[in-house]
C-alpha cells in the first residue's frame, strides 16, 4: 500500500520462496520481500533467493513495525489463554507477554496469517499479534495497540520485478537519491575483499550495507551483497563496477532504484 496505494490487489504467500516462485511464473506482477530488520538484522533466506531468481529490485520502503493484540470481535482480555504470531513478533513483545503470564506464546508461520486463523476457527480463548491492517482485512478487533518492546523497529522491504517487465513508478514521494544493490564473489586470497571495496572508496562512493553469505559448493568461501549510494547511470559508479568486475569472480547488479 505504501508503494502503490490501497487499490493494489495483494496475493499472500505462506513462505518467501512461494512469493519468488509466483513472480517467476507470472502469477503476480511484483513481489514485496523483507530483507532487513533494525532489531533482528538481515533476512538471510531472501538474500539467497535474490541470487537464485533473475529479478530486479526496482524500489524499497522502510515500514515501522507496530504489533497489536488482535482478537475476534467479542473476545475480552481475561478470556485469552493463547497468543499466536510469528516467532520474531512474539520475541518483540516480551514485556507485554511477561505482564500477562496467563497467555501462552504459540508460534505461527505469519503474523497476518495468525489473525486469519483465529478468525476462521472462531477461537474464543486466543489472540494474535499482528498489524492493524490485518485486523481490518479479516474483520478482527484490536484489543491492545503498540505492544512491541522497542518502537524503533523498522523493516526494509524491496519491490521485485522480472527483467522483461516495464519499469514501475511506486507512490513514494520525496525520493531523490539512488541506491544500487549488487552481489559479487572474490578470489579466496589475502586482501581480496579490501581490493574489491577499494573500487568504491577510491571514487568516494558511500556503501549503505554489506552482507556476506556462504557460497554453496565452496566451503568457507562467501558471496558479498552490497548496497551503494549512487546510480548505475553515474560515470563514477560505472567505473567502480568496471573496476570491481576486473577483481571479482562473479558480479551481478540486482537493481538500481530511488531512495
């Protein structure tokens, strides 16, 4: 909704790989995937998927995560004996759960999915922890708002499209700068990563993030995912990528988008 407005049709998936597969198979026009959270770090599974699927990152959005205690319309606080949500969400609401020890923490595959399940099964002794919009979608009631321990809790999502699709213009006003995301590997030699990163340092290109992931089939060797501040249309970025390509065993640009 932040990217396209409230009129966008949403196709939920239970697992991240299903979202990637749906985009690959043409079942959806785009996929919105979480890649990083300010409290729990990177979503490593999705970094792996970015390498294995041929998609482009065309936009990003950071969303503050607000957890709410959500129940069916007539359920009261004293009736609740079980709380369903994704394990990460449960761990981000420990203070509230500690203050309500009668509520058993019950992990579920998804936050919004837990609301859907509680409503469909008409549970009278259970609640879900999820976003306000999920309560709206499934006709549930918010019993307690903003029960998360830390309000500086943000998740970064990226918007993915297939290479054959035309560009899109997400509705995110005020975005003027550019970010480029890429992945590369280096030779397993002393100083290889230092030399690779010097391609950007020598041209005063700022790096917003660097993430390493194991390189499958080559034990103790790694892929490096990198976000730099700049556009592939800039000459300095083009030269930096050319320099990196000379040093890297593999280089792939995942996307260039406004931030």
